[in-house]
């Protein structure tokens, strides 16, 4: 049997512990997780796509089952190119549902063979979003414990460079 590959797409600007939770749990069900750093035109980034990818690589350094790529284009095209078994997305609170439902339906229209699997984020992460973490950080709040240590360090460096 060929390897079962989960494609985990997102902005990851930056990766949070909520993302880590979804990846770790995906590894129980899939042989490989490919984290796809994709462009979301609705969002302005703190980190460049390459910087985001490097942070995910740093978090999973030494784990060959997690790979990271930057991709600019349609998610379904990338999934086909990489022969992904499924797309994985995390769900937090109810407000995620409509956004995810719309994207899933659009992707299904484009690629009916590609399924999207949702995982409920663990309770301790259900309020954690990259956008909120960045906001807390920008205004000097404590964001330790919301992102991996390597990400927290990179965020501090990024904010210090702006001052
Ligand atoms: O982490 P995000 O920002 O919620 O992820 C959204 C993302 C990047 C998965 C979505 O914007 C996406 O798939 N972008 C790639 C372009 C694409 O395929 N758009 C059509 C999807 S309906």
C-alpha cells in the first residue's frame, strides 16, 4: 500500500500550538503530513511564506513524516500534484464552520475525488488563532504557551526589528 498523505493547508502566520495539535493527531491516521503554506489573499502576513515554512520545519526538525512546502495556486491543484489522500483542517468554535464549509464545497466542485477531513481542536486550543496571537504580541501581551517556543522567539525578533 502506498503512503497515506494528509495535506494540511493554511496560512500558518505563524504556526500555533493549535496547528501542532492537528498535525500530531493527523500523524496517527496518516503516514505523512505535508504542511502547505498557501496564500490567503484576505490576510496580510507578519512572516513571509518562506519564513513561516522555516518555522514549521524548525518545530518538526528530525521528524521525516512532516514536510513543508510553500505553494501559490489552487489547493486542489497542489493536492493532485502531491497525490494527497485527503486534506485536513482543524475546527475550533462554531464560527469556523461556515468558512470551512464554503471552502470545502468549492474545493469539492473543483476536485470531487478529494475529501476534506476535519478535526476538532483540543479544548485548550479552541480559542487560539494566529490572528489573535499576533494582536496580543503587537500590543505587548503575553503569548507564551500559545505558539511553539521557536515561533515565540521569531515573533519577538520580528517585533523588535520593527521598533
Ligand atoms: O489558514 P487559513 O488562512 O484559514 O487557510 C486558508 C487557505 C490557505 C487554506 C485557503 O485560502 C486556500 O486554500 N488558499 C489557496 C487558494 C485556493 O485554493 N482557493 C480556493 C479555496 S476555496
